[in-house]
C-alpha cells in the first residue's frame, strides 16, 4: 500500500477554505482506497506553516499513477495552485 501525503500552505488566510474545498474534488477520483482533506490543527511547537493536508491510500503505484493522470487531478491543480504558497508531497510504502 502507498500512502500519499500532501501539505499545502495558502498565500492568503482568507483562501484556506477555498483550497480545502477545492482539494475535496480529488476524493471523487476512483483509484484511492482512502481519501481525506483536513485542516492543520497548528499545535506544533516548532512550525505551523502548513494549512491543509491531503491524505490518501492506494493499493499500489499503478493506482497512484492512475489517480494523478485523472482529469479531475489536473483540473483541481489548476484551481488550487494559484491560491497556494507551498506544496510538499510524499509517497511512502506502508509497512505490512
């Protein structure tokens, strides 16, 4: 299983909800086993730069690739990218 985790910081605080709701569209792509978009609780002692987190689980690399190739993914990227400052992504293989 692959865990796909993406962290976003938003340029303007008033756009945080627009980014979160825009990213929710990714959940309609059929290739993930689990999908969620959440706001960062910002309780870390060292850094609270991240505003929104996408967490998804995929059966394998092929499912993740199909997710990223889906038209909704490109459409969502086009809508959210102008509103975000930073985007960090990690795809990790989960231990069995």
